[in-house]
């Protein structure tokens, strides 16, 4: 955890009523823990209580997301329920096109690299995980699977925020 984020988390914990994830929004394989609040160029950690909309996303061994195009309103908080219907590990990672491309390159060099952020869901075969994310900025963003080779095989989708 970086110092900046540690300070941000500390500030949020100190604030009564600050946006914190519900325990039931915990990701697969993790104890029910609040997601850290992160701010990015494509949005911020969502408050599950404000997620009025649920989008179900399927990931398959055909290296495809379904749906692979999602439109949201600026400011909207979306609960992504991400299912892996394949037999191999997949993940849904939100970001800009450049961030995903750079990250995919890094994964090639360091395949075992551990990474976990509130805008990522790593999902084992047959499992389901959730991402709650608020799209605070308008624009075109993406989601990709960065398991080695998957992104390059076309495992990417687009999110239009307007
Ligand atoms: Cu994949």
C-alpha cells in the first residue's frame, strides 16, 4: 500500500459515513473486507450501497467477454458480477486502453506478478466475483483479461461513459 493511499484510507476511516464497501462485496477468495478507496483516471472505488445497476459479465475460454461493450452514465456506480464459465483462470481489469496494454506487457515479463485492486476481479473456473466501481469521468475505457496471451487474443471490452 502506497503512502498516499494509506493516508486516503486513514482519512476515510476517520470520516463517519464515508463510502466503504460492504462485507458481502468482498472478492472471491478473500475474507469479507472493505475495498480500499482508489481514485483513477477512469473512476473510483464504488460504494455497494449506491450500485443501482448490476451488469453481468461472462468470461469464456474463447477469450471473450460477454457483453463486450457497456455504456454507463457519468457518475453511475455499477456492480459487475463477473462469471468465469471457462476451465482456465480469467480476470476482468478496468482501465484505459494504454494502462491495459502496458499491464499486459508487464504480465508477459513477470507472469507470476501479484496484483489486486478494487477495479480487478480474478476469477477461477466456474466461479463468480464482483467489482463495484463508480465511473466519475466521461470517455472511453476498457476492460481486459491480462492472463498471459488472453488480452492479445482479443479478451477485451469497451466501456463508454457519457
Ligand atoms: Cu482470460
